[in-house]
C-alpha cells in the first residue's frame, strides 16, 4: 500500500505475477486492477517509495525485479531470474528512497545470499554490502527472508535469514543489524543480534520512535499447540 496515496495498491500474487490499481480512490472504492507486463512469475512482496508513490518495484520468484518511475506506465528489469532463492526480498531506504537493498546470490551458482545495494535506479552504483558467510562459516546455504529499514533512521538496516549446516535438515534463523548501511561497501559493519529462539521468523517490525526496539513474531506448523507467537 502507498504511504501517501490511497489509490495506489501493488500486489504480488502466487502464480499470477503482479497487479496494480489503476482507478482513482473514492468512497466505496472498487478498483480496477492491471496486470504488470514482464512479471510472468510467482509474485513476491512489492515495494512502493514512501515519498513518491509512483516509484514502484514489483518482484517475482528467484530474484526477479522490475522498476518503474511512473506508476508502471513504463518499467525496466533490474534483476534477473535465478539471481536469488525462491523468496525475493527488497526494501528502499526510508530516509533516502533512491537507495534500494535486496537479496542476491554472492556470485553466479552460489548458495549464499547477501545484501545488494543500489544507489539510483534503474542504473547507478551497485555493490554487495554484507558477507554473512563470515558469521556463519559452516553454512551450506544462506537464505534472506526479510529486510527492514526504519522510518526514523536511514543508517539502520535489519536482515533476518536462515542457514543449514552439514548433516542437519534443521534451518537455523538469525537476525542481523547494521547501523551504518550507507557507508562504503567494505566499511558496512554488521552484527548478529540475540533472539529468543532460532525457529521460523514470520514477521518483524520496529518501534515507531526507537529503531533499537524491535518486534519479532514466530510461526510454527509442527503441531496444533505450537502456533504463532
């Protein structure tokens, strides 16, 4: 949902790519939806600029991203299929929405995802700003499931992810934070935060005033007595 214009909704749909509303907002709104071209994939969470609602990013499975500066009157591919695991995640810096962060394989054929920063879209300065394998050296994979940028501090970025280690089928979940995300790529410092448990993180959000206060929800389908928390 747009932060500033109630008429702009953007959705990622399983098996059905992405759609956007194209009719003005009115009382008792029943909007017309438009399929977005170039998004013939399983839709993933899209992104809307919190300052300019016509700057949109639609995403699809395994790393697909399309960027539009004009409400999807036109659009440009900025990331290709098979550039990430199935979950495609990205976020704009809320203080400076010209900066975009997303999950991407560290190199072609990799099983390790890191955070890729783009300054200026559709082209601009592009670089990796993380190396999570240095924290998790025994990993056989690293899969980023979420990225969060607070509204009140553009230097912060949070990432939650999981990894597997050899000989185990159990995913181990982690939460990382940087407080200098806009530094030169080699100087961005990450720290792993202590979390209540290493099981599936289903959601994450900030205190609206203090970005050091965060809220995590957990999900489980192992039994009827272990639901979301």
